[in-house]
């Protein structure tokens, strides 16, 4: 970071690591001597907004490149984005309507699941968002906003903490300022993306953290506390000293795009119990000798926790079968074997 050309980029996360990767990309792509680095702050169709040491500019993307996403560090050369530097994390989700991968943000350190306390806090949404973070190698946190609108925000925080003991929970009143200092300590020097449904308070939180109006905010409906999509595109906002926050449009559902390894790490308690199951590929549904079902019956595992595992396991299995046609046939054979074994174990009804 000793090169003066990069000094202005430090406030949006530039480091010695990116200096080295930029030098490698320039050499590998044969970029000109005028090439300079930048970070994507917004994606606008065929063009992207890029923050460079000279300021923010709108640039086209060379046709041979895969489209960059907000948070990407890029090489700017010849009036266009000519290369994307290797990412250290990539937050992505499955678009449940089109069944395609949707990129949310790159080079993010923290994924904040923002939930408004003016509506029911959905534990399933938190679980899914946490899995997106773990899949990318980022740290998930939960931010409960609009604390001023409920009589006992602390009680709701305790409920979330009990369900997710490995995830930090922050309660804030963005308009009044309560809880913001704790949150600022967490995001200091880091890149953070806010994920949540419309009306959860992401844009208001962005403005509060920035100390000024950066993102457009809107009102929510009184009947169901739903908001309009005031944020229409993901956008990176510098907070100073290397910290940035990426505000994103509200998403109706969080489709996971993860594999079995991420599922296992997200449900370590279920996986530990599963080691004692009779079948190595036990689905913890109706199989005889299932240690997980026994734990639920014995009060060692909450039924809601098993339900969450089943839902995630179904999504992971479906994704694997879509990627591998042979997996569908293997799945059918496994189900048939389990059913046959269950019938064999059933007491004689004659």
C-alpha cells in the first residue's frame, strides 16, 4: 500500500493482498501501463460503477469476462473493466423462480441477516442466510432492527440466540441510535453485506452507520409490515477506515446454493447424533435405528431443529440431482432399500 496510486482505495478495503493480486493480474492479462485498480460499487445492466483512486466512474465490462458483482476488485484498462481479481469470498443464492445462481456480493467478510422486529422473526430465514455466509467463508451475524417498536426486544434476541448459539445477535434502533456502537465495532475495517426482506430496515441501517443519507428509505404497510423495494440494486457504501456496507434489495426468500459439506457444518449437532444411526445414509425420517429421531423423542434435540435440517437437506439433495442425472436413480434405490428394511423390521401383523 506504499504506492500513492492506491492510497485513496484504503477507505474501501484496499490492502497489500490486493496490491499483489493486482500486479499479477496486470502481468497475466498484458494490461497497459495505464491500468489501475478499482472496486465495483454498483451493477447497472451492461455497465458497472467502479470506485478508483480518481473517483467513481461508470465503465463497460469487456465481453470476454464473466460479469463482476458488487464488491469485486477489478483492473480498469482502456476505458473498461478488463479483469476481475481473485475473490476471497462470494455470497450467492439460488433464485427460486428461475433456479439459477444469483450473485449477491464479493469479497465480503460479514453477512448481516437483518430482521425487523415489527414482524415475526423467521428462524428459517436466519438459518438460510447463515448457510450462505458459511458457504462463502464469511461470518454471519443477526441484526434485529426497529427495537423501538416492540416492548421487549431483549426477549426476542434471547430466542434467536438460543436457536443459533454460534451466531452473534445485535439489537438496534437505527433511527434512535441504540445499539449502533456495538455493531460499528464488529464491522470496523471489514466489508459487510446486509441481507433481508423488504422493509426490514437495511437502508435505514446503512444511513445510520454512514452518519448521513446514502440509501433511499421507504415506509412499510401497516397491515403486514412489508416494505416497497426502495433499494433497487446492490450498492457499496464506504464508511471510512476500510469499512464498507453493501445495501441490497429485499429478497422474498433465501434459496440456498450449497453442498453437503456446508450442510454438515451448519448442523453439527444433528451430524454428531447421526453417527450412531444404523444406516450411514439415514434421512432421519422413518428409518429404523435412527439416533436422531431417538434424540428428538428423548428431548435431546428440538423438533424444530430437525425440521430445519430436513428442509436444508432436501434442497441440497435436489441441487445435487439437478447437477448429476445419475444421482436421481441412486436416490430412488436408496429410498427403496430403506422402505424394504423398514418392512422387514416391522412386527408380524398376521
